[in-house]
C-alpha cells in the first residue's frame, strides 16, 4: 500500500473561462502534516476546493486511500472521512456552538447522542469550545471561531483534515494554541493538508511541503529542508523564512 493517503496527478481545473490549475502533482503522506505554500493567487485554495469536489477537475486524477475521487461529489468525499475547513470558516453565526458541532456530528440527532469521550478530547484541544458551548457562534472572536471550525471538522473521526489558512488574522497566543492542537491531532494519527501564510506556523508544524506557483507545484520535499535553505526560499517564495 502506498504511504500517501492522498495523491493528485496532473490535475487541471477551469473555473468558467479561467484556467486556474495547470497540472498539479501533489502527494500527502499518511499520518503527516503537509504544508501547501505559495504566493497569493498561486492556486492553493483552488487545489483544496478541487480535492473536495467543490470545483471539478477538468483533467487529471485525485486518489484518496486508494480510491479515485476525481469525479466524486462533495458529500461522497466527506463520507470517506475527509473534512474541509475553508478560509471563511463556514460558521453558522445564528446557531450556538453546540448546534454548530451537532450539525457536523452526522451520527447524532441531538447533543446527548454525540460521542462524549471525543467531545472531552476536543475540549482539551480547544477549551473555548466548551466555555462558549451555549453561546451564539456569531458572538465569538475570530480566534474562537477558528477553533470552533476546526473542532467541528473533527467531531467525528476523520482520515484527512484539509484546512485553509487557519492562523489568518489571529493573535500570536491563539496561533500557539492552534499549533499545539494540530500537533496533537497529528500525533493521534490524523493526516493534515494545510495552506498557510504564517511561515513560523509552517516551520513548526510541517513534515512535508509543496510550493505552488501559477497553478502548478514547483517544489515538493521535506519542510525542514526548505526551512534551512534561504536561497531556495527566495527563489520559491520571494522571501526568507
């Protein structure tokens, strides 16, 4: 069996008249955290949305856990154990934190049916979720909403978490909390694909990295290798980590 949980091969995506992805090759090793880096407009979010079936690949193949999901619908992909946290977080502002969590717990019809042991584990990762359990989600701070978005994505066991810029706009203390939580998630065996602009976040968490530019992956390898090579950083990202 391949060590890669997710593989994209020559994936192309068109959105209307626009050709966004030009043949993306990407491998996400099982049990590791893969960082997807690149300048704004490089195609990172489009890659995530194509994996989730929100946009359809016009060419190429997407293989998840040995299964071709290139033409699968978003509900089908989610049903295989893939969770997606978009940059917008997708929080239902008028619902409570509890109700947001319950919506994601497909096996439960009411809060009492949610897996209590799993909830207690989530509360240790994200204490704010427990603290504001009965509060409207729209009243939370930006950092608390991000914690809720990630907590909601793991309310049921997942094989793969796909997360778009989780640290965007967050205070350093909240970012450190998120880093700790992702480290624990990875230690629990969850595979993570993460788009991030915060370079310190990427250096501290990433096992492997892929760098995108103009709709293709232009570099892939160990995060440690990229973090220690300033010349490579400048050539790929136009900056030093």
